[in-house]
């Protein structure tokens, strides 16, 4: 499944809710456990190291759900994160998950391209 890019404005903090799917299905929502460990990172195109690691948590949709049973997460980019994003460079948001019983073994659950737009003046 091809994931459409998320458009962000350089320097602007934002929250990015994401739906994760069962690997290989593209249509069946993933089901996680509340105790699973989440990790996120933003990488620059053709780089392997993280530019920064945004906060990541279960997406609660205005506290109407718990997020993990729907496979929904939310990455939060602060202003300090967002000022690092340059409009002419490609970035990817990666979200990883590990079971609490194996907290050092992470699996990739989301890979989302980011398109950075300049701040309007």
C-alpha cells in the first residue's frame, strides 16, 4: 500500500495521527497492546540516522478511544523539531513498536513520507 505524503510547514509544531495496518494487508487495522513500546523518528532521504525523535503515543481521538485497539498512533513534532525540516529535502516519519515482553525488538509499523512546505510570509 502506498502511503500518501503528509504536508507540513517548516517551523510549525504539529500532531500527526496515523492508522497502522496489519503487515502486508494495507486495509486491516493493526491491534496493539496498551503495554507495547512505541518509538518514532524522522529521517532525511537516503540517511539512516534519525534527524530527531518526535514524541509518539496512542491516538485517543479526543479521549473517545484508547488508540492501541484500533492500531492508531500520534506523532507530535515540537517547534524545535519542525525548524529542522527544510522544504527542499525529503523526509520520512518512521514508527516502531515493540512488545512489552521484548522491549528491545522493534518492528516497523508505519513509514510515511513528509513533504515540507516553506513558512508563508
